[in-house]
């Protein structure tokens, strides 16, 4: 067996990522990015202005303050938003910028890696909103059949 350099070993491992294999680390990544708060945060960081409840937030990605995200994401607790933002920062999907003002201003923005996921997350959000009536109707039909 030939000896491989660290770079060659890394390239081979990357080529072998397969989420259908139980031990593949990409499964943990899929688990993280499929979380509803991750999906909504990544979609929200693509908004371009003030939002009204129910309004679509399409537009170019931009930075947002914690309080903006908290208002936009109805139902998210401060703790959950903080934990989710930290995990996204750790994964390199967002950056956190602290501006020394009174009070301190903290904003979050998509990185290039986060931008590569942004459109997909917006599409997933849009799909869910567009097809919710169909899903609800199918659930009702199913529940009537199985009751």
C-alpha cells in the first residue's frame, strides 16, 4: 500500500463522503442545516429591508442585528437564537461582527459558504409556504383513512 500525504488523504476522504453511509460526517452537517431555525436564519439573512408579518423577505443578502432576527423569527427564544447563531458561526456559514457603540452593536452576515446555501434555503422556505395547503389536505385525507 502506497503512503499518502496528508493532502492526498484529505482529498480521498472528501471524495468518499457519502451521506447514505452511517459513519459519514456529512450526516451531522445535514442534521444541522435541516433544523428549522437554521433554515429560517439562512433565509432571513437574505432580506433587504423591514418586514411585515407574512411578507416575503426576498432580496440581496445583508447583515442583520440580533434584535432584527429575533423579531423576524417569531417564536424563537433568545437562547435558541443565540445557540443557532453560534453553531452557524462555528460552521463558517455566518460571521459575527461586534461594533463598539453604546450599547454594543452585533450583526450577523452570510459568509461565502453561507451564501452558497442561501438560495437553497430560501427555496425550501418558499416551497413549504407554497405547498402547505396541499400537505394539510393530504394529512386530512390520510387521517380519515387511517382512523
